């Protein structure tokens, strides 16, 4: 749903200019240094990107799902590490509090997230709990007016920079399923929190992840999201459903950039006396990529509009995430193939994108988890009918 086309277009134009003038020129530096310049992060704050999904009453832009997707299509015409800077804040960091938090929790945290003063991080994954999120072992045991948290979280995005964590922990050790899991707001400065070294990853340099260790961390009971135990898993799943549409849009945006670069190369590169874009087998790779990007974009925007209408989009969100991220991987592979030997060389940038986009098929639920969600949704609908 687009509420004000003129206002949205002004925002999109600002993002396009930001990507073109600031982010694309910084890609190589970020890849080499594994750091995103603080000035760029500050400019993201000034553009309001940290507050995209936060209501205006708390200082955010309050974009609809479709509007958010359209911004992401523009923002992600560059290295995906830049989007990662804001991703956990506009996603689970703010949305868990917005959907299920108390009014006091919303007033305390959302305004600072909207300005980018506080960067949020989502602490769910553990050494032995990833796709099987309900099996997490981190505990939060009530002790008077506090919960005492113990456990280790793994691969936590933006953890080294976080001002707060949305933490998933087991408040009922006797309940080994999802019902024993609760969600907490944890100030990152709380004593007892420590961090592992930054992970060395296949790609997305500049986007930092690491282990987060909780050692007898005392969290005020007032920071239990929604002030009720046992709702954490449901909160996480609601936000992840929205996040899957978000990641689908990210995948489409990056795929558009890769295809544009591959086409530009094919127009210039000559073999056998002509531009390689004139060879039909190269044209086939270009055409397949364009068609799949178009299909993924349509799926993503359709799922976004359905969500804006208040409809159940669990299956559509998973369809969009699965198709768009798998598509992005195929486009990356074709782009390398079109560039040939140059595609394997770092100076042309495509090999970096090839590594960067591999992660899309893993986070916010792997492709295999999306297949399970889709199939179970189909079966449930058939049986209900």
C-alpha cells in the first residue's frame, strides 16, 4: 500500500542519490577494511533509514510494507552490507517491541531506534539452535524483580555495535518447546555481557556478526516484552514473517544491480569481432535473469500489499523469500559467467556480490525451512477446506 506517491518518490529519489553518490563509491573500501565509515552510518540516520518501520509518533517514517520494499529495492542496488547496518533495527529490534511490547517499552526504546541512536540486534541463534529455534538453551530465570540470563548466542548481526538486544531465552526450563521461550529487551551495557571476536565470513564484509555471551546477566522484569512469559517464540515468528518479505526485496535489489553490471560488460566486451551481448547464449542468460527478477519483484510486492491489507501472508512471505533469494543466487552465477574470467577477478566486483548473496538463502529461515512452511500451509488450507 502506497499512501502518498509524491512523498514516497521524494524519499526514493534521496535513496537513489545516496546509493549512487555515497555507497557505490565506498564498496571497495568497505570490502578491504571490513568497516563501514561512520560518516555513512550518520548519513543513514539523517535520511531516516533507521526509522523506516517505526511509527511517526515515535519519530519514525512509519512506512507500509510495500513502501519499505520499494525503498529496499533502491537501497540494495549496492553491497548488501550497507543494508545490514539498519536491518536488525528496522526488523526484529523495533518490530518485536512495536507488535508485542508494552506502551512503556515502546516509549523508552522506539524513539532512540528511529534516530539510529540505538542500534538493535536480535539474539536468537545459538550453537545448537538455528532453524530449530524452539530448542534454544539460553535461560532467563526469575529472581525477584529481575531475570538472570545465562547462555551463548551465535552469528548475531550487529552485536558489536548494538545498544540493545531483543533476546530470546527460556523462562520455563521444564517446557522444552516453544511455549517455554520469552522475549526480552536487554541493554547491551548490562554487566555480564561479553562478545566473541568478529566472525570471518564468506562475504558481506562490513556487516559484523559475533557470539554474545550472557553470564548471570540481570535483566529487569519490566523488560519482558509484553510483560508476559511464554510469548517470545510467537513474537519472533511474527517479526520473521515480515522480515522474509524484507529479505525478498533485498535480494531483488541486489539482483538488479548484478544484472545491470553484467549487461554493461556484455555491451562493451568484444569477442570474434562483436560485442558478446550479440551472442544468443549470452542473451539467454540475460533474458532468464531479467524474467526471474521481474517474477521475484512481483511476488515480493504482492506479498507486501497483502500484508498491508491485514491478510495472513505466512505462505506468501515464505514463497517470496524462497524464490527471490534462490533467484538472486542464480543471477549472481550467470553474472560471473557472462563476465567470464573477469567475473572471477576482484577488481570487477561481481565475485564479491557472488559471495555476498549466498547468505540470503540462509538467514530469516533457510530455503528448506521456507519449503516446509509453504507445504504445511498448503496442507492446512486443504484440510480446512
